[in-house]
C-alpha cells in the first residue's frame, strides 16, 4: 500500500477580516451548504435527475477564492461540481436551482443541467463535465485578457481567471499543458486544486507519484501554494495574493487546497471506500463551524447574527425551489434553439 | 486579376481579416516564426506581432480549448492544425466544447472560431498524416464543416468562416496548396452553406468535394468526348449539406454519383445518400453510386495508396454505367 500523505499541521490563519467581510464570507458558505443540502433532498424527491455532485465540505475554497476576486468581472471556470462556484460567482440561487430542475429559467435554459452551469453575465465559463477540459478554456479566457491589454491597448483589461479542478485532474495532460502555457505567457490565471483526496474511488496517493500537488508548479517556475482548504481566511489570503500577482501581470499561481467532500462523489455514489474514521476526522474540521467559531471568538459577530444569516439563506433556498417548481419547461418547439449562434 | 497560389489565397484571407478586426488571431504549431507548415501565415507575425500569430507548444487539445475560451470571451481565433489529423488529439475540445457548448450553455456563449488546416490523402505521407476528419466530425452538433478546393473559393470561404459566429471546421487539402488561379482584386466573401455548381449538365449529377473535385473534372474531359454531359457539384459545405442545390440537380438528372476521399463507412457520402433517400427517393432512376476511399488505413506504398483513393478512370466507368442505367 502507498503511504498516505500526512496532513500538514496548519496554523489557524492570522488573516484579519472586518465584520462586514466576515459576515459576507459566512453567508456565502452557508448558501453553498444549504443549497447543496436542498439539492440532495430534491434529488431524492425526484425533482432533479442525472449525475449531481455536491460540494458539501469544500465551501471555504469557493468562497475563499471567488470572493477574493471581482465576481462578475473576473472569470470563473468550474467542473461538474459547479453549483457552489456558480453561487459564489453571483449566479442567483433561483437560476441555479431552476437549471437543476431542467427549467427554461435555469442559468443554461435547462439545456445544461447540474454539470453544465453557465452565466455570461456573471462570467461563469462553465460547468465542464469531463476531467480537465475546463482548464484550457479558462487559460483561453486569461489569454484573452492579456491580448486585449497588449494587442488592443485596452487599459481596463485586468481581469483574472480562476480555474477550479480536483486532485484527480492533476494527473491529466491538460493540467500540465496549461500550466506550461500560462507560465510561459504569464497569463492572469489562478489554478485552484480542490484536493479532496478522492477521485470517485481512486485515492489520491494511489493515482499520483507526487501527492503534493502544489509542488508541481515549481517545474514551470510558477508559485505553488499549499493551503488549508477548510479555513476560509487562509484560502482567501493566498487567493488575494495570487489574484494581485495575476492582475499585476506577474503570471499564474497554483493553489492546492486540502479539503474534503462530506458526501459521496455524486448522489449516485455508494461511498464505500472512505473509512468512517477518515470521514469523522474531516467532519470535525467543518469549515463553516470553524469560521462561525472564529467570528464569535473575535467578536465580529454574535450568535444572533449568524442565526439571522442562516435564516435568510434558508428562505433564499426555499424561494429558489419555489421558483424552480413554478418555472416553465423549455418549449418543445425550441428543441433546436441554441445549436447555432443565429438561434437567438 | 492576379494569379495566386492557393496557400497565398488563404494567406490573403487571413491578412485581410486581421487587418480589419483586431480580435482576429491565429494560434497553432509553427504559425508564427515558421509561417505555417504550408506557409499560409508566412511573415504575418512581422506585421501583427507574436500574440496575434501565436506559436503554441505542441498541445493540441489544450491550445484548441484555449481558443474556445478566447472565443467565448470575445476574440475570433483561427486555429491551424499543422496537419488536420493532429486534431484527433483535440477531439474532446472540438466536439464537447466548440460544438456543443453554445447549446449546453443555453445560448450564454458564442464560439466564433475557425479550425483550419491541411487534410486529405497526400503523397505517401502514411496513414496518420492522411486523415479525412470531416467524416469523423460530421456527427458533432453545432459545427459547420467546409471544404475548399480552389484558390478562389479558398479565399472567399475562409473570409466568411472567420466572420461567422459559429465554430467552423475548414478543410484545405494537402495536395492543393500550389493550385494557381486568377483572383479578383479586392475583397470578396463566399457563402459557407452553398454548394458550387462546377459544371452544368443534364445526364448525371456528380457530387464531390475538396481534391476529388479535380479528379472528377479530369474524368469529365473523357466523358465529354464520349458524349456524356455530367453536372458536377462541389459540395463546399459538408455540414449542413446544401440540399437546395443538390435537389435541383437531382430533379434534373435523376442520377447521382458521389465521389469522396473519405472512407466509405460512415463517410460524407453515406450521409448524403441517406438524405437523398429521405428526401428525393422518387426522383432517382437508379441507386446512387458511391465512390469512396477504401476502408483501410492509408498505406505508405504508392501503388497501394493509389488503389485506396478514387481515380478518374473509376469515375468515368461509373458515369458511363449510370447514364446507361446499367447499375
């Protein structure tokens, strides 16, 4: 058997937030969690179908990275586990839920589904169902920013692109190819690995010769950072640094967030391989509980503040479900709509 | 009028569109300093700079995906497949993302890009460099597929492909780059979805594309001497097929021969014949004759290679049989 990578002893982040920022981060993580819990419920009630990959446990990564960017201006590129990235990027919960219900009001008009969430308005580039295929697309968006600035003389072109993907993807060629090109051309991109230890049933250590993914940046001359993916402030701090570097034209960063998914790979996964002890150890590091404790401890928020946020988000999620339920199905006569650009 | 070689006609198309629109750029292997393996982008980097003639590492799937990301965010990239066969390595990006992403995104994004380069069977290049990817890609929704065949149509079609808001797979032919033709002065655009009637005739409709157009026209010289009057249609648009032009011809001649360079199984001709059966079965005097490449990896040996692709004499024989209704 391969040796399991020992989890580094992370110091709690020393990063500071204001009360306002702290509550915003907390709210975004709670939205991610409650939205996904509701998805599980709706899936089991037969309201959504297909493969649904939930994000529970990894919220500190989406919130920590995307809220360190300029959502709606900067670009976000996700994977099949994309609901919460879409929410952090500012796609309304209503339109994400409606997409999962296959409705015309969904962010992809019911044509995409859980693994294909898109929003041009919020600059969410997708929603990619195959491993690694979003990374080149994200790299292209980052190239576009550089191109606008340098070829077209657009001074406002300082957008940064974040490409999210999992540990399993880092054994795929597109990961290495794009790290190479992004470093070569100093593209404004951050590569965010959500290392949740498992590629469905393949343990990370069984799939890779070098389990410390952040170290793979070094051969491209790129900064690689390892961060506690259960600590939103720690993630936010490294993301802020990487975003600033990218925006300043100093090139890409690889960020490896050590995290864990609290549910199976998808709702169809029997999740038989992960040990009870492992799951319990990670559940004890729940990023939302951890951050709530921090906010209370630092006197940045009261119990009532946090409860009020949870209540507000509950109603956002309930409203999203109601909206999705009441929304119309796509029209049969529109079956061919959107195959070509002319089909507006 | 200026006599222009095909590769220069393509170069003019790219040059003119790049001069006009700063969002147009070329990406691919050796498109910059080297000028493209068939010199289609020769010296353009000197005029437009290295970001607009982007020499990429040899990473087909990734640079194709990059072009898609750039297209989604407002640029109009042209990808050069150094040899179109290499784009098998980019099949995922072309099929899943160039082809399907606009649909799966519910219209959120457009993907205005051109994927162009040399395809077809050359002279003893071996199997891997002798691909006919148009057949492999024709099932992918959302792609337009175009094959040029002369300097004149190469230039006008490529300019239209660059202006199109959809992903266009644009096939040149490795053996046609040195064709010469007088081109009109100034700019012109040709429609991507229209077939070209190369020769009007009444006896039999010959549907073809790319280099096989020239094999067909060689055969036509012999047929003319024997008093046969074929109508030759260059499909140009392999997807969607121009059934207006195809249908008008079949309603006149009632006899059809398809001459193609792709392999027989699952080829362009297979789709054409199925579509003719769907739409025009009653117009046919005889079953459609299909002349395709053999269903084998293209052999290196010259004799075997010639046996693999359709030769003009076979087109003559088929046309004579068809006109005599001895099929």
